[in-house]
């Protein structure tokens, strides 16, 4: 028994290989939001920081890259809106506009950008995937750190020390993991096709 794999074409993301339908898209969007919420529960407190290390950023960037611009943005928008409405699926089971909510806003934009880059083939090689993940992380921090400074009444220097510096090594590891996941998936699809 063999399973048919849709042929790949330019402009596709990995999710486009599934049979197209509105049900597929709704399931992917909901699944992306749920994956991000689940990954946010993998949390390790950082001494001196109100922001824990989580799997949330990895999930958000993976969702954006795998689902593409529109579905990635929709997934993270649902995640953010439901969390604001009280669903306890932000980091460490929190909800609402916490001091780290700026990172979630950054994830919205980052998922959109990495999704657009994936449509241009950035998810098909390790080198391009590395650049895509680093850009996504930079976007998250560009919004999250200033928001943290404002929401926690910190100086920008304090916010960088509490909300950026302790996370750089972990984010490099997350980027390395992502660099292996999607390019490998594309190689598998090409081999099966």
C-alpha cells in the first residue's frame, strides 16, 4: 500500500501538501493555536526575570513556517485572543495581558513573516531556515522587550537583561532544532513523491 504525496510546487508550505479544504485550514489553524498553548506550558523560570523560558516561541515560529502567512497569523491570533479572554494557556498557565504579552504580539508578526519566507522556499534548506528562525526571534524580541520594559516599569537596559539576554542560548538551540525539522520534512516528501 502506498500513499500519494502531492507534488511540490513553488509557493507551497508543508501544510499545503495536505488535501485542500476549509476543514483542513480550520483544523490547521486550531491545531497551531493549541500547539503554541501546549508548548507554552513547557516553562522554566529564569531567576530575576518575570519571563520564563518556554517552548512557545519555537512553536509559534514552527506554526508560521509550516502553515504559511495567513494560517500562521490566524493561529497566533486565536492563541492571543483566547489567552486575553481568559484561557490559561500562556506561559505557566497564565492568561490576560501579562508583562510578557509583548512577546505574544511579537509572535503574531514573526509567524506572519516566517510564513511568507517559507512560501519563498526558506524552509527547504538548513541555511535559509536558520536565517528565517533568527529573523523570527529578532521580531519577537523587538516587540517583547520594549513591552516588558513598559509593562514591568523597567528601563530598556533592565528589560534587555531580564527579557533577552538569558534567552539567547535557548533560542539558538530552538533555531537549530527548527533547522532540522522542516528541511528534513521536505527531503522526505521529495523522496516519497
